C-alpha cells in the first residue's frame, strides 16, 4: 500500500476517534447537566457546599473535614459569584464536631427557593471532574491496548455507567476521586514505562489532586513505591528468563532505565535517577495536598493532636485522647495539613461508632459484611458492563496470543492497573463496623473500564480505529 494511503488512513482514523470522543463526552456532559436540574439536593450536598464557602470566606477547613477541599472549592465558586444569603450561626469547632449538616440546613433556610438554583450551578461546576475521568479512561485504555477502539470502549462504559452519572452530577467528592485516582495511576504507569522528569512532575501533580478529593487515596503513598519495585524487578527477572533475543534486548533496555541500582551489578547515575524521580513524585503530591489546605497546621507534632477514634486514642470511640502523647512517635511533625489528619480520625470514629445498623438483602445487623461492597457493585452495575468485563477476563486468560501480539501490555502493566482498585476495595471492605454507601468504592469502576478495553482485540483485524 502506498505510504500516502497509509498516512491518509491514519489521519482519517484519528479524526473519527476524536469526533467519537467529543460526541461521547458531550453526551455525558449533557446528561449530567440535565440531571443536575431535575434532582433535589442529597443529604450531604448542602454540607459540602457550605464547607466550600467557609474555605473561601474564612480560610477554615473544619467543616466537612472528613473530605478534602478540592470539590468544595470548585462547587462554591459559582455560588460566590451569583451571591447568597449567609448564615454562619451553626459553625463551631469541637472534638468530633460535624457542624456541616446543621449549617447546610441553615443555608437552605436562609436562601429559600433560590437555594435550588445555587445547588444547580454548583453541580454544573463539578461536571468537568467526570469529563476528566472519561479522558483518563480513554487515554489509558488506548495506550495500554494499542487501539483507539479500546479507548472508545472504555470511554463509552464510563460515560453511560449509571453510578458515574449519578455521582458526576453531585457536589460530592466520589466522582472526582474516581477521576483523579485513575488519572494519577495512569500517569504513574506512563512514568514506569519511560521515566522522565516531565512524566514524574505530571504524576506528582495529579496524585496531589487525587489526595485533595478523598482521604482513601492516601494508600497510593505507600502503594506506588511498592509497585515501582515490583515493576522494575519483574523486568529484571524477565531479562534473566527465557525470552527471545529481540524481546530480551527490549526488556533489558527498559529495565536499565527503571531498575534501582542494587538490581544491577554496576551502579550508575542513570539507575539512581528513577529513585530520585519517585521521591519527587511523592514530595510534589504532598506539597499539592498541603497547598490545597493553605498549609493549615502542616508539621504539627503528632502528640499535639486530639483524636476521637479508638484507633488513634486507644479509648472508646468519641472519647478524646491521643495514644502517642508519651511515645517517641509523638514528637514527629506530620507533613500533612492538620484538618486532613483530623478528618481521617473523624471518619474512622464514624466507622467505629456509626450508631445505625447496616442493611443487606432484607437483613439488619450491627456491623457489616466483608462482601457488602462486592455485592453492591454486582447489583448496581449494568449486566452489559458485567458481560464486557467477563469477556475481558476471558480474553486475558484464554486469548493471550490475540491481545499480546497487538498491544503494549505486559503482566506487570496489568498489576499496576489492577492493584490500586483491589487494595481500595479490600481496605473499604475491611471496615466491618458498618456498611453503607457503595460510592466508597466508586473509583474501582474506572480501572475496570480500562481493563475492559482489551475486548477490542477481538476486532483488531477489522478495526479501522486501531492506534498508530
């Protein structure tokens, strides 16, 4: 085939793919914008909105501190511009305080029917969070499986997933956490594939944004160094194994740029560089997290906190204390905002002493079920998406030659993709004091959709939307 025809075909493929992405995201945004005008505020939304207003008006972060402030900031901007009637009579700060709910009621009472419009424009301001998630989902799937069609499959699942549509229209952090958690891990994976300072900075910035959406993503600070070690040592073992000469040379070249120096016989500056870049990623993310809080209480010593959860006090839930006061650990300064750690403590206290029974399949009980969130995802996701995921798993395990011959994915790439979702699901499921809100594991869906992109491999011979 003449080179000009190949070039024209590739250009046409890129144009069709770009048009499809715009159409899908445009439809997704339209559905979210319309839904935001039709549904009344949820129980939590007034609290999230007034929290954002207190961030901007007073530079305070006690209100709704169990969630970091990024979504609060964004939701409050159009309300500040449009104007509102303030009522700060309900604001207070004490050990274990949750003033956001009474403050939300006061906001509605002060603004009357106009509060519905204020909630609507605040919701519209949060729609880009879901669009960003869709773009990350498309980009990772396309790059991982080397197919534009794979990216479009993943993006379609994201754009029409009922749970994403339900939470993408709200002033809540769950969809934003799903988007930035997925995006941060995608950029980290790209850095693992080809370390560079530019990719390291991008991964660090987006990791910081992920931390500003949901405290559950604190797991990434420990998970990423572990994944780096697994990724690079796996590459080293692949080089030592029985690969073909060409594959061995390619893997060896890639491994030489990512493996720590102790994995090689001869240390060198280039081998130490990825370790420095990894440290930069984590430090930069921590900086962004603190910046989001205005460095409020950063480096407060651990012994100077007053906690209310049993995990951090050793006392009954709700009883103030600090188990680290007389410990050497207590003198350590915490490199995180004070209200961030306080929010984690308060959320843990809620898990320990929620005060309400859990419900599943006609049964009420004190405590929870280890499979609650797995069951919740099973009944709250469409059967079509579930079938697609089953086909993807079949493709991975029984159609390896089909996807391996035409994609850039390796087993260690799949480990990077799946580990954050599995660890998050396990962490949330381990909190057996109570079970509520399947939205706690909403970020799992984005990783599953990227995995599902592998189903495009069944059409790769006829795929006019293949990657270049």
